[in-house]
C-alpha cells in the first residue's frame, strides 16, 4: 500500500482537493500483490513456530518470578529465617 503504483491508483480516485477522500468502492478493484500460496504457508508455519516459542517462554515467567522472590526472601529474611 506504500508503493508508488498503489498511491497513483488511489490518487486517481480523489475527488476533493481540500479533504481528499476515497471510497471503499474505489479501493475494492485495486489488486494487492501477495506472495505465492506456498510462500504464504511457509510464512504461517514460521510465525506459528515463533508463537509457540513465545508461549513457552511466557510460561516460564511465573517460575522465574517465584524463584526471584524466594532468593529475595532468603537474602532479606522476609517471612523466613535468613541463612548465613
């Protein structure tokens, strides 16, 4: 949508110089190029794998927060006896 070709097509629909407007009907016939279906599938698989990794990392956050809290409690003696 940032390509010069797209902008040129959109500007050809502009009707008002003060407040340029383009209707949805004007935009509907504009073809937006997209990668071949196999490339789209590859990208989706890659994004799915990244999302799974992110979820795995997110699931570790509560564990690490609890671990940090235990260390702080031990160091500062919050609620438990400090060990030396």
